[in-house]
C-alpha cells in the first residue's frame, strides 16, 4: 500500500492497480489553478476551485 497526496482529494492510500490508474487519471485532468480560499497555486480538476486543505478546513467549521 502506498500513500499519495493530491490537491483534489488530499492524502489517500492506494491499494490496487485500479486505484493507481485513477490517481494518474486525476493528475492528467488537473490544471494549475488558484484556490479561491487560500490563493495558493494548486493542481485541480476542471470545475474545482478549492484545494483539499481548504475544503477540509471548511468541513471542520473553520472559515476564512
């Protein structure tokens, strides 16, 4: 099992070859974007405008 980080989904464990392929697909679909909360340049899929760190913070009740 390997741990990967992605600006779209954060940290996650990859246990199968199918999951590895999904990770690579997400990387191919991602483009450099500015997160609308923290203004960091991150690699996000089209249609996403928050990095995983900001989305997690919002889910925990932290507001910018």
